[in-house]
C-alpha cells in the first residue's frame, strides 16, 4: 500500500494469546510488503484528518450524552438476511450471552429492499459453490467461483476465485457466511481461513461459515505471476540511494519496463486486478454462498475491499468490520508545493525516527547495545554501515546470495524495524555485520522476512509477485509520485533517507485499468464497524477515522494499543467489541474507546 508501515501489537490483558500468535504468523509475510512497497511506491499525500474528532467513551465508563448516530428499525421477515441452509430469517436476533462492550450498544437489524443482481451478469450470479472437503484438511471445505475478467464484457474471458470455508459450528443459530480478507494487497484469504479456528471467537464461529478467498490473480485463484524470483532479488538488492547519473537513469527506466513485462505476461487479467474488480467479484461470491447481504471482516488493505464494496453494493451490506483502515480517496488535488512535500516527508521521517528510538531503547535495555549507547549513536552507526555497503558489499557465504548489498541490508533493517518481535535477532545480525564485517546473519534475516529460501526461490503464491498490479490499478497517477523532499529534509533524517528513501513512481507507464471509484461515500442502512489501534504505524488511527467518516452511520472505535490490527491481538475489549457486533449483532457506540 502507499506509505506502508507495520508494527505489531504487544500483549495486553488476558486476551486470546493463541489467536494473537496465529494472526501475527499469518500476517508476518506481509512485513515484506512494507519493504517492497517502499522500494516500489512513493508515500501518498498527507492523511486527511476529519475536522472534528469523533466523540469518545472510554471502556469502563458510560456517558448518557453519547448515543449512536442512527437508530435502526425492527427487522422484517421479508427483508432480513436469511440462513442459506434453512432459508429462515436471521436478522435482528442477538446472542444473549455475547460479550458486547461498546457503551450504549444498538441492536443491528436489517430493513429495506436490496438491489437486484445485475441481469447482464446472470451467467455468474446465483451459481452455488460446489463445496468439497479440502484435500489438506477435511475440517474445511474448498471450492471455486467463476467470475468475468472484464465486467464490461461479461461474455468474454473468465477467471476463477478460490475459496476455503470453515462451516458454522452451531448451524441452529447460523447467520450466514463471514467473508474474511487479511490485506496485502493480495494477501491470501485461503491462509487466513486456515487460522480461523483460532483467530475468531467461538461465538462468531457458531454463527457463521468463515469463508476466505484469494483475490483474483493471486494465490490459488488463477495466479498471475508478475515478478520472477530474479525480479524479486533485483528489487530487494537494488541500490536505495542511486547517486551517479547511470544509477539514477536506471532507476527511472525500471518501472515502465517492469510494468510492460507484467502486463504482457499476465494478459487481460493482469490489467484488471484492482480492488474495484475484487469488490465486484465479492458480490458474486456472496451470491454463490446463498446470502442476501454480505457479512465481512477485512483488516489493513482488506478494508479497501470492504469500503469499495459498500460504495458499489450499498443495499447489500450486512455486518461489516473494517479493521485498521486504508484511506480510499484518490484525488490528487493538483501539484503539491515543495513546502507540502517537505511537510509530508518530515511527518513520515518523524514516525520512522520514533521506531528507531524504540529499537535503540530496547537494544540497550538489558545489556550494552552493540550498535551504540543512544538513539543518535545507533542511527549514526547504521548510516555509516549502509554507506560502507554502497561502496563495498559484504560476503555472506550463501551460494545463492553471495553478497550483502546496501539494498539487501536496507531490506533487512526496514523489515525488522517494523516487526518488534524480531528486534533481538536484528540486533545480533547487525552486530555481526557492522562490527565484524560478517554479512551472513543479516542476509539470512532479510531472506527470512522476504520469504526467500536459501536456494534463491520464493513461494509461488507470494503476493510480492503480483501485488504491484493491484497497486497500479488502485492508485491513479498524481504529482505526488514524482515529488522529492528537499535536501535539508533528507540530511536531517539520514537513516530514514536510506531506509525509506524517496523512490521513482513504480506505476510509471501503467497501461492497465485504473480504479473508477476515487471517492467513497457509502450510505449503508446497517452500521459498519470501523476499528483501529491508537498507535498503529502501518495504518494510523487518523486514517481509520477518516474512512469511518466516508461511510454513513459507521461506528468508529479506537483501541488504546500499539501495532497493526485491533482484533485477535490480545486486547480483550477490542475482541469483545468485534465479537459482540458479529455474533451478538450489536453495534458499539460511535466514538467508543477501548482503554488499555
């Protein structure tokens, strides 16, 4: 994503530790996207923060003056969502013992008609999934759904979307299906579904079939392979600070050449992998499982899918959770001034410096930090190290990766800094490289976080191969992509300038289809739950609040925690809010705050 940053939630309270472990393990490969995103993407314009903050009620307190922004009417049997197995209405029925903090919660009910499914797509809608037990684990069911490659030409080429289902454990109280997506872009919902027994609460799994899907062109869904192993190696090894005319010219030529290659190899599907297409696919998936409305949980870039779905299929929004949101608006607002560019860059640099400060503090918490005795000393040590590598790479002793270049070291540092659980390993690897000229440990560290094996290969389904196609489809070209901070900004933040340097726009020369819905202004009848952590360095809470403001009647919840992703990360209050919403069908108070 644009300006992608990642942290991890520290343990809090007595929450589900196993859920936290599995969700973190599932999202760990996404850390490599932070690196690839920095290599490929310029950060977006500064986040838009709503003019007025939402009202707040802290967990453990109540406020009679704060009430939900909309009161929903009583469900009717004809318009309520139905149980796909029994065809019985389920809307408005709450679980009596569901955990439901959130201030003055409101029962969620479903009224009003839903829009008809498009007649032009009748060949795709209403085709039930032919579920069969998954070959790797018959606890789950697997299936595929066929969708058009181009929605403007539904009679043309088609592609398949792969699904994995964990059937509801309590079919008597079943609400329907809950589609899930872990972000990315291009993260595997199939893998997410495998972790569903431990990620989602028993009350949620009783009431929903949990359904994960690999977005079009990704993973098990007719994958498009945009980047080869050699391409990924070259990306991670690339000089992050080109300083000769030849290096700078090569950096500017590379994106257009890569885009031409990706589109040529992937054909019409490669040109149509943006989130708008994924949202349209999702409505066909909803129809295929027999649900009238879509129930959905999306985290990180998965919120983009949910927001666009809500804009495109407003009447069919059921219960929807958008966790740690991406701002969807994509209006460039004209060419930025140098002052605006520098202000945006300073903001990102200060965020990065905060991470380095935390890293340096932890490095010296129990013993003397081998990288320096202060944050400034650690920063100077790493800047000097990267500059040395730019002149003379270190040997690694690894046959498939014999030299640790500045690019590979930068990849390791960028990945490691965004994953605090990896800091002890990062310190050890940097100690060997910085102080003993031994590049093996740091090269191995970078390979681990980028999913590269020692023989030089990457997983066939890694979304690093094709997520560029989603990015270029989703984000129209703007003058921000070619904006470069002033020299004084780079010099005042030297480590940031090397680890998260300004880059050439990766979508230069893009000829694929671009997103049409550049502004989201959805007005679903049901309240969408938008939740995020207060200290999230990947998707800042201001972005999550901004997305909530784009969806009428949404309920915005702040969790006083750090890291990326609020649900399933050891915060009891956040888990209870989401579980109460999904299983208990009760929406929290808008502006509610889960205390630490």
